[in-house]
C-alpha cells in the first residue's frame, strides 16, 4: 500500500526498504497520536460529565459549606454544647437550610444559569457566615438585622479593628468559593455549551421536601432538649446552636418586622404597665447622701473597655492603673463599687451611654443609638440637669461625631455641646478609634474653660479600645505574656489611659475646677471578650482548664466610683448594681428626686436598692446567686447548684420574672417611642432642632460676652485669660 500510495515523496532517491520503514514509522506515530487524542477526549468528557452532574455538584458544594459552618461552630463561636444530643443537633442544623437554599439550583433548567445561581447562593451564605464570625469575635454575639441596618453608622468610626479580628484559618471560609469561581471561569471560557440534562421538577421538589423534613426533625429535637426555644430566648446563641445561622437570620428578620409594625401602631395606653412598674420599683434616696454634691460641676469619665480587674492589678511589679487605684482606695472622698456590672448588649459603648443618660436598657438586638436614637423622645440627664438646676452640658470625644450616631442622638438627649473629632488638632496622633487620649484631654481645655458653670460634661476615652494598638513611643508599660496579643496589650493601653487621667486631674486641680466638682468614673463594658478569658486566666491567678461561664459572668464587673473632693465619708461599697442604676444614683447625689421620671434602675445608696443585676440576654446576678441560661451558680463557691434541692427555685423564678419584665418593658418603651406620650410635671420635651454643633467655641464666647460680669465660665473667672498653660506637659 505504501509503495502505491506513499505518504510523502522525497526529492532524493531513497532505498525502497528505508522508504517503507519511514512510512511505517509515520503511520505508527499517527495511530499513537490518535490514541492519545482519543484518550484525552475521553478524559475531558469524563471531567466535563462530572462538572455537568447536578447531583454531584449540589452534594459537593453543600458538603463544603456544611464543613466550614461546623468549623465556625467549634473554632470561632462559643455555643456551650453539652451532651451527645446537643452535639448531634449542632451537626445536623446546617443541613436543612443549606439544602433548601442550594436546592434552588435544581429548579433552573439551563445549566450555566443554574451554576450561577448556586454560586451566588454559596457566596451569600458564606458572606453571612463570615460576617457572623467577625462580629462574634468583637461582640461575642451574632449579626442581627438591626445591627446590619445600623452598620454604616458604626463603620464610619472604625479604622482597623476588622482586620485585627481576622485569623489565619479564615482562608478556609473562602477557599471553596474561590475554587468554585475558578471552575466557573474555566468552564465558561472553554466551553460555550455544556450538555446537562435538567433535573425533573419532581426530584427538585423532593429535595426541598427533604430539607423541610430535616428542619422539622431538627426543630423537634431542639424543642425536646430546650422547651419553648423560640418563645423564651435568653441568648441568640441558643437559636444558632439548635437551628443554625440561616434559621436565626430568618427568625431575627421576622422579629424585626414585628417590632417595626408594633412601633407604628403604638399609643399612650402602652405606658400603663411601664409606669406601674417604675413607680413600684422606685427606691427613695439615703438621706445622708441626698444632695451632697448639689451645685457642683459634674465630670463624667467614660473608661473605654475598662474592666474592674485592672484596678490594683500589677504586671512585673508595676501597677497597671496607679492613679485610678489612688481614687478607688481614697476611703474619704470616693464612693467606689466592687460589685458593679456592665449590662450592655450589641450596642456596647452606646448601650452604656444610653443606660447612664436615660435610665433605660439598650435593645435586645442592635444599638438603640443607631436604630432609634435619631427619632426617639428621651428624658435624659443633660435635659434633666439643665431644666432642674441650670447645668450646661457637653461631650468631648476624639472620634467622628457620626460614630454610634452620636451627632443625632445627643441632640435628642439634650446635650448643648458636642465636641467631636473635628474640634481637635487633625495632626494629633491617631491609633484605633480616634486621637490618643492624652492629646484629646489636653485639647479639651480650650473648649471646657468657656462653658458656663455648673456644667455636666462627659469625656469619652478611646485609646483603650480593641484591637489595643500600641507603640513603644506612647506605651511605656510591659505587656502580659499570655501569647494572645489582645490580652497582652490590654494592660498597656489601660496604663496609658490611667496616665492620661492623672495629667487631666493635675490640670483640673491647678485651674480650680477640681475642688468644685463631682467625678463619676465608670467602665462601659468588657475589654477582654469571653473567647479570650481563658488566656487571661493565668494572669489573674486562675486555672484556665476549669474556667467556665460562671467565671465569664463574674468578669463583667466594671469600675464605678463617685469622687467628691472635700467629702469625708467615702469607702468601698459592696452592694450589687449595674449601669441601669447610675442615673437615679447621680440625680439623688445632686439633690434631684428621680421619682417622676421613667427609669428602670434604683439608687445604689438607697436602703431599698434592688441588687438584682439584669444582663441584656436575660441572665442575672444577685449577691448570692448567678443565673446563666437557666442554670444556677452559687457565688461563694462558683459551683453549679440544684435550685430545687436548695429550696431556692421559687426565689430564682421570681427574680427571673422580674428581670424579664424590666427588659421587656424597657424594650416596649423604646421600640414604641412611648415617652412621646409622657411628660413629667415641670419637664419640657427636648426640641433637637434647637441644637447645632457647629462653631461651638464662637457661640460659647458670645454667651460669655453677653453675660459679662455674670459669666461663670472658667475663662471669665480667670480674668478672661486661658488656663491652657496650667496643663502639664504630655509624657
């Protein structure tokens, strides 16, 4: 054949046998090449077939998402899983919602659009999962609809905290999405069409039904293990633990819509139960302390992320907070509390401010400041003090005014002045959430000295805020050596804050303000979250292996002290209390009766003070017991006890009902904006339109000029000369 039909004709004459061999070699090469091509085609067809197998794709993507959800449950979330039943529920709870959402992919007939739908579902679910991971690391809580809606208000003040919250293993949350995207790009670029038979609608419906059945089983097991799971939610972690993140998000969305609907249909009738509770819960002041600070300037020092354990703590033999220690241990001029707890929810700092300013709790979800603060009616400390005792009010904050929506909320609270970041030197050093405290406090002098006295002023510190950024220039204090940077640097920023306050007090003493003032100093919320407490345990002389949620609860103590220069009957106060109790306490110290105002706390010094401290999730602490998620702990031993066996079940149940009542009534008041229907005798509702926070220095200077010799500002009292030179050099 080769002789008759040669494959090629050489120019030069070749021996016939060689020519035949050459033709044969070429023929074999062509056959072998053809075999290789055929094998490659078969292999590619198999790959293509695998990529076009909808069942295999759905199973793979669902399995990978389930795996990273379980990773989050065990590595990033602290869900308190106990026993084999809860473990089983935890492992199956992502299956139902994942199948239900990802199963939409089966309903799309055309293959490429179906792949895009599945990818978007995977991307969206991964985004929700990861947002919860980051949010939980910061707040030890889960993302709610309200926190999402208020995120823009919070994010304006956040600099680098989110990046500091990221961890190396986070790549596993996104690796499958990245690979999925790469496969999509490859398939769409290399193959214009991919043959894939659509799944019969009956099969797609069957998958949806299987998802619904799985969820029903999941819910039934959850209700059996935790009765009335959705009716009595102590903590959002319970819903996530039992039903999963997707179910929690849907549940939260439904609750949010219900709240919005209730607010729209609210009326004054809703005040009846609230007034009944607050009037019966009122605690008359201790006569020996009522009015002891009347007429004095009020200086509120907001200690950012500052916990009680820092007081009197030492690192390498050095006191972390020597100045605050000196105030706390001043048994004559300071009334300090060692069993005082923060009660914040997701609003953290804004929740603390809300409680101290209004005497009402923060919301169960999100931040009251960001969600309701722009529209709500308040009866807050600045307005009460101004109307009852002629106080000028001001806030000083080294971050942007929009942080936590303060530029709007403060007007509704009745604050006449708000000096935010724009009023301070833009060249000042900035770490984390605003300019450094030493710079901020020093610069406040130029604004503070022009306020008419008496004044009610609040100084919001920011440097002691996660992620506790430090440098060797400004933070000359040894770090802890736990290996956890958050814990280790926390003491360094706390020491810096302490130095800032010492210098500020030196100025106040030199200028004469100190002697005529009362100082209220408080920590707003935890600085070390529950997820980091075990790393802190050794530094506190605790065993991290035995650390439990009782220890977490006890760590929620924060400082509260009233420092009154010239007072001689101070000392450490051991009664239990929380941030909700501060406003009535302060008002009574100033000689203002709080009875006519709607407030949910009681005077800490009153003989009738209610010592039950309510946490925002419904847990509570009393002087004897701590109740956490339906489990009772004895404070003296820290051990879990059987309330029925100790015959205290009825007492615990009574306290639990009161806590739930107070929280629910406060929520009702705020969510329905019911204070618009109630005006105490002699009180005038605040008109926020009257307040403008621009050019405040010019406005206060104009007031000084108008008052002339009647001006009570520090600047006027100093012969119209500044007191700035009295501030000690920043060290």
